[in-house]
């Protein structure tokens, strides 16, 4: 019987925060810990995960599956130079970044059939429907930011969108237009200051439908993203994630999010210039140590 993979979504709401570098190196770290991993480039339209692995030309990409050139997702899985690590390269077909619903459903169905311990999804930057929806299927979301304020605020925006999307799907599937309308009002805190926080929202929702409001609260209680503060240089940088953690707790009702720091390391840039992940070219550098620590934490959490 084939394994059902644990799905990890690596998300960088703001571009340029090192999301793909972390995806590639984390995939290697997980294989070095004994897991079988498939790393998949879901940055539809701007794929470059294969480049990090030094692969300039690939025979098949995810696009071939999405446009029905191949029948199975297995047909686009390729080997890498790392034992235990396989790759699904993304493509750059115009318009593919806005994936139609039926293709999205088909892809999700095939993802769960891949035979591996971990399926690592390298998602696109931004807060598009594709990114949020694919993040929803991940058992663990790894949100990558840098310590600067714009990156942190983009991260918070993604978290807020994810919270609202989870509740929206629940209320829509339950057919409760009243809670959907209340949720829409909560999205405009300026016009509805009485709904400024998730606690405020659930207080009002319980007056409308207490059972469904409780189910919504349980949905959020299961959402425990891991925040990765990348390119940390100073002690002040290491504290950057706490501001987001406080906002998550106060306004979004997210109390379980964990924060890990990943240090700035010149070895990462040097490895990128050689089109090689740092874990292969500089396995003892600080960044590599942080990646192994991250892989260990994910492995322990899945046991």
C-alpha cells in the first residue's frame, strides 16, 4: 500500500525572502534524515526550483500534466542527484498561474497519490487564490519572511487571508449566508470596529449559530503555521517574529504558531552562484545547520 505523504507548504508572501532556497535545502535536509521526499514547484508561471538544483533543461514539467500532455503526475517526477529526493519542475505556460478550478481539483487528487514521506510544495509569492488554496491542503504551512517591516506585514496579510478563507469555506459549505455576511463585515475593521478581532467575530457568530461558530473556532485551532524568519543578522532580527506572533494572537485568534530563525550566511549566495543548494556545497555552514534543525523539528512533529 502506497504511503500518504505529509504535505508541507513553503510560502513567501513577499517575493525575494528566500522561499525557494529554503524549499530546496529543506528537502535535502529531510532526505538526509532518512525520509523520501518529492519537492514540487508550484510557483506557476515563474518556476525556478529546478534551477536551484542546477537543472537547466527538464524533459517534463508540471505544465505537461496540467494541460494533459501526460496522464499521470508520476510522469513528470524526476530524479535528482540527492538519493531519496525527487523533483517536479514547474513550467511557464502563459496564463497557467491562474489555475482553473477543475484543474486544481485534479492536481490535488493526484498530489495525495504520490509515494513519498514528504511532499514539499514551493508556492508562489503573493496572496492569490492559488497560493491560499494550495496552502490549505498542507498539513504544515511554513511561512518565510525576512526581519524587515514590509515582509512582516505581507506575512500578516497572508495569515489574515488564510484565516478568512478557512472560515469562508466552512460557512459556504454549511450554507449559512448570515455568517458569511458577518465574516465579510469583519474583513472591513474600519467600517465595523465591533468586529476588529476574531474573538469579536466569534462572539457575534455565536449569537447567530453557536454550533457553526464553535466549528469555525475549531478550524482555526488546528491552524498552526511555522514562521521562518530568514536572513537573521542581529539579536533584534531574531525578535522580529514576535511582533507577528502578537498580532496573530490578538487579532486572528491564532495561538499555536511557532517561530524559528534562519541566520544570514554568505555560503547561500555562493552556492546559488554555482546553481547548487548550500547543503551540498557547504554542509557545515550556519544556514545548513539551521536547515537540519528545521528538518528535525518537522520530523519530531510528525511522529
